[in-house]
């Protein structure tokens, strides 16, 4: 361990000695931008590597089940597109994206209650690029973005990369604590952080699995209107509802055109295509398009044509239903196993999401999920620690469990192991102080 | 207590915003970032739309000939990858990119004299994303980037999007005017614009077709070392040499690790895959990777697998030779037609590139290529005006001609029309003032 550090240090030294001006290394560090100096690699990314050891049952990555990818259909479409439509499918396309794909997405959006014209939809390289483009379009350094505690890690990274001031608002069972939001907005303004964006994942949020109530969605729109903010509504999991009744998207409740919607095909078609879309009021979307042009000119014509033809020529609704069936089984298996195997201990609770890929555990205050992780890995089970999802550094006693990738059997066995890990961890810790 | 104050302030704000003179729209404009307020859509993009009219022979877009895309091979690989390797080809991959593709690229780089390890290469969504990531990694607002007059438009857009201060340096027949560069660097520093990057396309530059001499490449590296700058060496056309002797890449001459190389498959495999790579010293590349993670998590696994397998299982060198053969014919046709059809007039000249997709015309000073464009379109021929390639707004009498997309016959006919356009334009203008 120390040897490794020492080697890294020696490498640094030898770098500095190279060349006539031996301050060269430090000199080059001074060339980095402020955003890079502040940015860090994802902790989770590093942890995920640990979860790849053979024999480990991993609830860590938010990775779709590859058996849900419609491989026969896509293989046939790909061969046909490349062979017979190569002048389009292998050529550059417009920055906004392929028309047939945008048209197909407009139909999907309208099923969600959202009605867009062609020039209100731009294809992105999955929703992460949507986040990057939104950050570029709205954020100057120090501008305030409001997001929940916890929230999606990719959003944190995208907004941080444009040096936004990230303001965390507690997430309750039915959505963000909007009283806290209402206080935080003027506070940020007063502190010199112009409020710009509110970022939400209202359906089966990553990481918590929480779905916002209709009432909170309405009030969020009112707040955004009163405070003149843009709402970024990320809906990667919206189609993946297993139970309960759909709640209208925030964007449907907005009458002023201040909601930008992010969609991705990663969870409902194939993550490896890197396809998504951003939709919203034209006057905002056209600025996003300018940013996209500088970012990558356009998204892959080939993958766009594949997705467009899949949506046009295959039964996407049926495909989604099959997905939901598969993931519902896995969610149910995880919930049942948690009931069965988790120790009965005060302060332990978990969410019961009506869809999506994740559920969220809160452990007793004195348990630290990062400290507990080596024990879990020893027991051959992996989870994601909660802290990286909290912009305020809290959440030490939380974890995210993803049920999408393992089989039902692996889920049962993995949760059994996790129960044992927690019991051992609790036994190893001094009892918490009582007030 | 704080809540009360906040509410009072909100009332005031909402009073200011709502009411009869609903300023909602203006209010939302105030939410845009500085970079967006300054950014403009590409002029060329708008002009390209004009060139799409039926019957027009277009030398405008820098678009590869789709007949060069290896469609049979790619169709077969795509079907096989999706059907039999869907667990990888349709799934997320690492931010750095697929190992087999990076390994294949390392072999290609080594044929150019550049020797990289795996962790020195990151796959990008074509070279435009490379430019975006480089801009993010190094530029704070106002930081100076030095680039030639003219230079690649996509680079201008990417550096502008991160609010770089773009400093134009004249481009001579054998590369940048390095005396001018040596003067410009301290001048920028003095003016409060910390010098960060020098952006160059040393082989068959877009738009000019100019290739840098070895001597200038050496001196560029010396200047970058002395002034502590990073060189961004963009090599989209390097393989496309039709004649003459290859010159070592700038990166090969660098001993200090201050050159980042950008590669793209757009011109040598298929533009629609949106695949490229960034390579360089590990300490710089690892920062770029952090920025890529926030930008799109990863590039498409599917397109990466296709490119990797094409490079591993097919004869890429032979493919490149075929490409060169095809484009050489087109370049020769254009050069011959220019000799034949261009009027003999003082101040008219064009480049004779040894490779790439473009050549560059300089017209007499009193001719404005933007003003002349409607006449060209009337004659059913299109070109790209030169001005957008000049960060200082000069170049009114220049144009770029791309020979990649039209057939040899179309090239001859298009240049004939262009000669006529120029003759008419010259006849319509008052003779230039003589000194």
C-alpha cells in the first residue's frame, strides 16, 4: 500500500527532474482550468472496480440487465441500415439529430402528456450529455443549482464541471422538502450565487427510488415561476413503473415553458447506444443546440437510425412491458429478501420504489457504510455507499442497492449476505450514545 | 424569522416580474450563461442548407465520400457484435473506452512515430469532443489559445464555448508564422490573458490544405516548452496523404509531454460512428478523462466495438490506400479544373495540398466571397466563405473548396461554373484602386 504511494511519488519526482527547467511539472499543472483542479473522479467508479471481483454479488452499478436488450431486432436493423442506408447511417447528421428519431420520441413524450414540436427536441449522447449541455447553457461559475439530498451523481459531476454552486435540499418520501427549497433560493441569491436551475428526478429517483407527489410537482412549478428558475426534469426511469399510478411529469404542469426534460434510451433500449434526448421550450432548446454543436457536432447517425427504426417498426410499448415485468420480479425479490434477512434494529429503513432500478437503505446513525464496505466485500456482496450522492457530504449511514443486473436468486443470496454483514458490523461497533 | 424576510423579498421580486408588462421572457434570458450569450450558431451550417438545393454542385461541406465507408464489413460486424456480444456491445463501458480499440489505435499511432501506453489514450465521440474536453481541461474565461488564421471552425467553437481568448496567428505556406506567435504569447500574457494552448492541424489543414514543415514543427515545440504551453495537435487527415513525404507529427518531436493529439475515424472509416481519440502524456490525459466522465460517461460501446474489430480483422492500411487513391483523383481533378477554368487575374491563388479533403482559394482583395455567394448559387455551385475560419474577422476574399464528396465529373463542371461566377463578379465590380 505504502509502496504503491511511494512509487507514485517517485514518478512525480522523476517527472520534475526531466528536462532543463526542472519546475516543468509544476508549471504544467498551472495550465489546468479551475474546474479541473476542483473536479474529482467518481468515488463510485473506483468502488465499482472492487465489486468486479469474481464471486461477488453486486448491487452496486446502476446497470441494465443485458437480457432486456432487443438484440435480434437491433442486429437485423443494424445490418440493414449499414448495408442499404450507408449514405445516411454512416454519414454526419444534423446537430439536432435524425428527424425520424425525434418524431418517434415526440410520440413517446405525448404518451407522457408532453407535447413537443420537432424543433423542441434535440438528440443527445444519452442523458449525461443532456446534463452537460444544460450546465453549459445556464451556469456561470458560482451560479446556484438546487438538487436533492441525495441526487444522481452524474448530475453533480456535470454541474460541478461548469463550477455551479450546488445547494442540497433534503429529499422526503414524496419529493424534495419544498419549504427548505423556498428558503434556500433567496439565501443563495443573497450570498452571491444567482439561482438558475432546479434539478429533479421525480420518478423512481436514482439513488433513492423516491417518486414525487403530484402536489409537490405543482408546487415546484410555482416556486420556479415565482423565483424565475429553470427546472431540469430528468426522466430516465419514467417508463419503468411496476405498480401504482403514473404521476404527470413536472413539465406537463408548467405553463410558462421553464422545464427542460431529459430522456435516455440507456435503461429502456440499450445503454451502449449512448442515446437520449433533451426537450423543452424552443427558446431554451435552441441555445442547447448551439452548445451541442461545439461539444460533438452531432450524435452517431447509426445508433440514431437503429433507435428510430426500433421505435417505428417494433412494439416499443410491449418491449417496455416486458422490461417492467422482469424488473418488477427483481424488485419484489429484493424487498422480500430485505424483510427476511435484515436484522431488526432501530434506525434501519429502506424505500419501496414503484419502479426504476434502485432502492435505498438508511442504517442506524452510528453505522458508516464506507467503513462497512470491506466487510461486505469479504462476504462477497457489494453496494454503493451513499455519501457521493449528497452534495453536502452527509449520508454516511446510507447505501444504494440496484436490483437490475443480478438474477432473482443472486438478489436473495446477496441480501442474505448483506444482512449478515450488517449484523456483524453492528456487533463490532460500540452501542450508540443515548440522549 | 429568516423565512419571513425571504417571503417579503419574494413578494417584491414577483411584483417586479409579474403584472401587466409581463417580462417573463426577458427574465428567462437572464438565466443563460455568459458563454451562451456570446455563442453563435455556425454561419457555415446555415450556408450549407443553401447548398442542399437540387442541382447544386457543392464544394461546401467537409463531408467524406460515403462510397469509402466499408459497409459490407461493418454490416457483418454489427450484426455479429449485437447478436453474439450484446452483453458488451450494448452495455455501458468505461469512460476511457474499449481496450481493444485503444490497443488498435496505439498500433496506428506507433506507425506515425507516436508511442503510447493504454492509459494515455481515451476514446472520444469524434475529435469535436476531444476539442470540447481539451477546452474544459485547460481554459478558464479569458485564457489565451493561439490558432492559425484561418483555422478549423469546430476548434473555434469549442474554445469559444469555454470563453477562451482566441488569438489568431497568420498561416504561411509551411505553417504558422512563428515569429508572430512568439510576439503574441507575451503580449497576451501582458494583456491579462494567461497563455494556455496552441492549436494546430499540421497535416493538410482544414480549411487551407497547408502542411507544416519539419523545421516549423520543431520550432513550435521549442516555443511551447519555453513559454510553458500545451500544444493540441489535431490530425484528422494525417493518413490521407496522396503525394509527397510524411512529416513527423509535432508530438513525436516533443520530449516534455506537452502535446495532446486528436484523432478521428470520421474521414478514414465512417463519420456516422462519431468516434475519435485523444492521446498524450498520462498526467494530462487523466484530467481529460475526468472531464469526459461528466460530459457523457462513455462513448458508444457498439460503435467502439465495430471500429476495433474493423481495425483488428480487416486490412486498415489497404483501406486507407483505397481512400487515398479515390481522393487523390478528386484532388487532381479539382487542381486541373482550376488551372483550366479560373480567369487569369492578379491576386488569385490556391493551395495545392498533398492530402486531406480541402483546398483554399484566395481571390483579389476587392472580391468578397460572401457577397459573391448568391451569384454562385444562381450558377448552381456552392463553396464555403472564408471569414468564419478567421478569429479576427478577416478573410473576406477567401473560400474553401472541398473535393471529397462530388464525383470527378461534378468537380470539373463545378469548377467551370465557379470560374464563370468569378468572371462575372469581377466584371460587376469597380476595378480596385491602384497605389
